[in-house]
C-alpha cells in the first residue's frame, strides 16, 4: 500500500466527514458541491484508501 495521509490531510478528511454528518449531508451532496462523483467521496472517507481532498475541494467547501 502507498504512503499514509499526513496528519493535516487526515484532519481535513475527518473534519469534512464530521461536518457532513452534522449537516445531514450525503456523500452525493458533497460530490455535487465539489463537482465529482460520490464514489470519490467514498474513497476519501474510506480509511483503506489514501485519497484526500485537495485545495480546490477545500475552497469549494468553504465557499459553500
């Protein structure tokens, strides 16, 4: 398996997941905001993947 996420990257993934659940948003909702398929969000939230949000994603989420 590839390298693990950095502590900052992991924090962002966990923060977005926590916020998504608090706001009762689905993975599909987050995908829509970011302009990606919900499968990308599934991969990001799945700890066995090393997928992560990029700066453009974070910017779009902050604007939303």
